[in-house]
C-alpha cells in the first residue's frame, strides 16, 4: 500500500476565539457540539458524571421514537396505565391505574410537561416493565458510545423518589455526563430529524377536563418570543430539547438551535435556578454561532493533487483517473477562507489494480486532517474511486507491450554496465 502526504493548503484570517473561562459560566459542567461532525466546540468538566434529572427522558424519547419508526409501536396505539406509572411523583399528569391514552398523547406529555407517569407508561409498553426498559437504555447508551451514562429508571428521578415496590435492587443512581447528554441529543436530531414536531409544542391540554394546559418547561423556544413571561429567554432558532431539575442535579438543560444552516447542541448542568440554566445556555450557544461555521473543505468527486490517476496492469491505458467518493466537512473558525488541510493518500496494492476495472471501483482512500488552535483535530477519510472504466487490453497489445518491456529491460541492463 502506497502512502503520500500533501502539503497544507493556504489559510485565511479568522476571528480570535475567546477562552471558555472568559464566558464566565457558573455551572458544574457544559458542552457545545456540532452534531453532523460531532465536533466539540466548548467543554467544561464535560466527562464528569452527574445526576441529569429529567434530561434522562431524552433516552426514553429516543427509544420510543425509534420503536415507532421501526414499526414496533404506533403513535395511535392505546396504552393502559399500570400501578407503577400511576404512583410516580414529581412532574406528572396524574394518570390513574387503568387509564388509557395513546402513545402520542403520552409522548407529548413527556416531551412538553416532563411527566414522569407518562414516561413510565411508555417505557412499560415497549419493554413490558420499566426495569426491562432500563436495560435497553443502558445497552443503547453503550452502543452510542457514551462513557459515563448509567440509568436506573426511565424518568431521572432519584431511587428514593421511585415507588418503593418498583425500585431497582441496586443502590446506584442515574448519572450522565454533559458529553454523554450531547451524544444522546446528537442521535436524536440525526436519527429522528422530526423531533421538533413535539419539542416545540408550547402548551398542551392533555384532557378536556383539565383546568389548564401543561406549559413547556423550555422557556428558550423561539416561538416564546411573543409570550410575555418567556420572551426574555426566547432564542432564535431554538427548537428543543429537554430540561431537568432535582435537588441533587440542580437545574439542567440540553438545548439545540439552528442558524444559517448550522445546528448546535448545548448542554448545561448544575445551574442554580430555572432562569439561570437558560441564560447560561444563551452564552454557550452565542459562543458557537459567533465564532464557528460548518465548511465543506472538499467536495465529492474531487481529484487529489499528485494522485489524479493510479496505474493499471493489463489495461488499454496504463492508468485510470480517480476521484473521491464523498466530500469532507469540518467546523472552522469564522473568517478562514481556505482552511489548512493536510491530505494523506493510500493506494491499494498495485497487484490488485488489474484491468478490467469497473467505474466506481475503490482503489484507495484519502484522509483529510484539520487542526486549528482551540479545536480538537478533525479527520475525515473517504474512498478514492475510479472515475471511468479501465478496459482490458487485447492480447496483441499486451504482447507488444511485453516485448517492449523486455527490450527496455535489456537496454537498461546494458547501460548500467558502463
């Protein structure tokens, strides 16, 4: 396998990126992520496992939405409320054992009103019991690459606040780092891009007889710019995701907003009030939107300088042109016109490049690497593929090519004698 490294491209002039410390965040932890690349733009105690409170419900939301997407459940499916669900405390919609509601109704109650009883009802309808659902939560966390996540229930309540009959045998509590919360949110917005259909609902009357509708705990929804009590917190482009609060967790919030085609995910944990978690989130999101942008540094079907072709044995032509099969997108500081990219090319063993070779055949790969102060090194590897067919030469042409090669070798050997 051949390897070649290209020289970095020219750079532009970027804005100066301030330090995380200069933002004056008063939190236990925080993370800012761009979900399409997974790039972390801000990190404060990001890997510290902490109680996430109702941000736990993001995993329940993900799994229920996934089950509907895969046909295991349907939004109009009726759910009968069990004893465990009916006995939940904290945020709830006061479900009684035996009540029946659709999955969609319960999902909205969970997403908008953070209802613990609705959450447990959903967990049980998917897995049979809440603790079986918890196993699925923990397995999914591992699959997603979370490093600290551990769930004991579907809601985020402390073990002590769960109905005694339904508490797990473990004495552990649910924990989640800000980084893991961001990873979970990344999967929600990526795997279920219609998530905002539910997370942007400002209020919802669960039953006709209810005296008042539940109000979305997310004060930062963009639509709240016209609501007197919330307009000071409404944030342009913000359409989710989940708040959380317990005495041990403090006030937490995983938010996501999109501007100019770029979505960001923000996680803040351990704020000292409801309002504080939103004002801190604004600082984090403002930082991201002000100083960074998503830039496609290489387009698909691009040629790589110095590696425009690869040699082909037994072909009508001795080489075939190659291009990339995909583009490469990185997060870059605003103001950089031409990010400094290092390109590393690896070509397959030449003995495998024998005609005929179909158009679109993978013949190697190219890795693009981007490093700039203030960001982790970003890498993207794409395939190099043939941009046209490499046809096999006829026997007559191959014969004369072999004869020519034979005499060239003799001539070279004679020349080397003198």
